[in-house]
C-alpha cells in the first residue's frame, strides 16, 4: 500500500469494528458501559447532554480515523483496529465511583475506583448539615398491576443534567434523605418505560413523587440508547 492511502473497505470495516464493540459492551455492561460513561463525562465536564446514540456515532467516526491513521491494509486487522477505540476511551474516562442516593458519606468514602455497584447499595453523596436535608418518597404504580422487584434510581442536577447519584433499590426502600436542591429523578424498571420527574427538595420536608409505570416491550438498554437525560 502506498504511503498516505488506505483501502476504503478497510475504513468501512474499521467503523464496523467500532460499532460491534460498542454494541457488545453496552449489552454486557449496561449502565457502566464505556458509551454511557462517555455520555456522563460529556454532561459533567462539558455540559453536553446528548443521547448515547450520538456517542456511538463518535466511536464509529473515530474507529474510521484510527484505521486510516494506522494505515491498515488487511480487512481482518482493520476490524480489530476499529474495535480498539473502546479500549482507548477506557484509559481516558475517569473510573471513579459515582455519587449516591440516601447516604451522608462524602464522595469516594465507599472506596475503590469501580463503577460497579451491587443491588440495594447506595453510592456516596456530599455531606449536608441536618438543617439542609429533606426527604424524597417515591410511590410507583405499575399500570398492569404486576409487582416490581427492583428499581434503578438515578438522581441528576436539574439545571445541567450532571449525574449526582445512582442506586439499585428494592420497592420498600424508595424513601430517602436528600440535600436541599432541585433534582431530576430517572426511574428505570425492567418491563416498563423509563420515567423522569423534576423535584425540589425543601429542608425538613418530604416530597412525595407518584409515578405510573407504563409497560413496554423495549429493554432498558434500548431506552437508554436514545435518551439524553
């Protein structure tokens, strides 16, 4: 191959490799996948709230660019080079523990640098004085009347959408303390449409949020793919 040239088919396969790697990791890791972590980093550090679908398009474009820059002239190798874009982002995006729901520990007190968390375990939020705390009480009402076993609750700052907290909770643990402020709650339950609500927490008061859950055939991962908040 001549210097400065690249087989167009290799470029296409570089993009395909990035696409396949992104989808495979999203399916396997869900909310802790590289794609969603990049989305959160863009919202937190740059104030850009975009759907994961656009992050995937970025990965595909960078997979093509990386394949071209590597001057790969083998179709199989170009597929692997494109897929390696996920590994590159893994080394760039901060791998810290997200902040949390219903805990008064300071960020990082929960220990470690993994984004993984176990069901029912709240992650850490900033410390707030007793007089600066209120409570949020969620009341979930499935339209089909079926019982729910787990709720993934994400708390974001209402003003800019930055991630503040995330916990997987059981239905009997949907009331929790929260510092005074305005938040967007994102409620994800398997088998139901993802729902979000904006709530303002007032000191020494409990804000009750009633939500009707509507059944859907779409898995949570697919709903996340096109959602920007």
